[in-house]
C-alpha cells in the first residue's frame, strides 16, 4: 500500500474533511475541521497540514507545527506533531506508523533532531501507539496538561 502526504486542495478537501476517528477517539484528537480551525486560530504555531492518502484514497490527516520558536507550555517545538488522524475504517493497518515515519523523514531533512507530540491521558489514549513508534515521555506537559513525547530523529531509523 502506497501512503502519500498531499496538500489539501479544493479537489480533495471534502474527502479529507470526511476522515473521522471512532467516536471514543474524538476526545483525544478531534476532527479534521477542528484541526483546520485551530491552525487558523494559531498562525504563530506555523501549522503544516497534509492529507494522508493510501492507494489514492483519503484515509487520514496530519498537522505539524513547522520549525517554530518554542514558547512552552503554549507552543511546543520546534517540530511538533500537532494532529494525526487515521479514519476509523483504515486503522490497525500500519498507516499511522507510516505517516509518522514519513513526517520524521521530512523534518529530519529540514534539520530536526527530534519530533515532539503530546496526548491527553485516559482510557484508550494514544500513548502506547506513540511509544511503540519510539517516542519517549519528556517529563513535560503542555498548557492542556497533555503528556509531551519526543522521537529522537538522530538515532531513529529513517
């Protein structure tokens, strides 16, 4: 299965907005529309958003803070995986891990030594998913009390 990160365009916007996680996961990641609203509300976070396509079909969404000046706990960075959503019908197929690998490769080429992310704790949270991919807790929390994790891109395989 070929996974691609594509710009969100007028041609694919409806399909990307239709990407949805399972209802019990929404409290952890929200919706694509909500993520795009957040991006517009926080331009200082330098949002970089892409649609995730697999075999020509929109299956997810990813958004980063792109090489920002960190201002903890409000803005985490410089490279922060802000949102990652894989449609509930396409989960458990390795797509999320592949997206993280692709994003890691992209930001590594831009000079990033680490990719940060965060998550809200609770039953069914994505912590184990991120830790399986090599992220480790930093010991810090953001302004929403989310656990901050880091993926070492210097020693991580590309």
